[in-house]
C-alpha cells in the first residue's frame, strides 16, 4: 500500500515506525485543536490554531530550530499570522493547558 521505501523502514525499524504513526495520530493538527478547544478555559482560537503554535514549539524542543522565531521564519507562509501573534499565543497558554498536554 505505501510502497517499497516504507516497507524497508518497517523491516529495519518497526518500533520507530509504530511510534511515529501513533504520535502523528495523537498529536496531529486536528486532534490537537479539538483537545485544545476542550481544555483551554480563557484562551480561544481565531486565526492561529494551537496546533500551529505546538508545531513551532516542537521544532525548538526537538532541536530542529534554535528558537521559536527561527521556526516561524522557516514556516512563515504556512503559519499565516505575524510572529507577534504567535508570541502572544505562547505567552497566554494557561498553565493547566500545558500540564494537560504533558499528561
């Protein structure tokens, strides 16, 4: 179904393929945004989705980018809002939301 290249990954590293598939399903944009809508108490979503901010932060956490600003610059067209807007969203994330995400 997914081709020879995928089959080679499954053969050589099946655990990493399963983990990635699970993470993409659980932490994909749609599930994250639904989860955020249920979890956030004061904050809301207008233009920038929580999944977008999560994606930028995860690039820093996994050391793909040195900062949120660098991650933003690398994906500016996909983000669709200003860096100030992203920064404000990060500043306003409620502590219980972060705790729930980790949990």
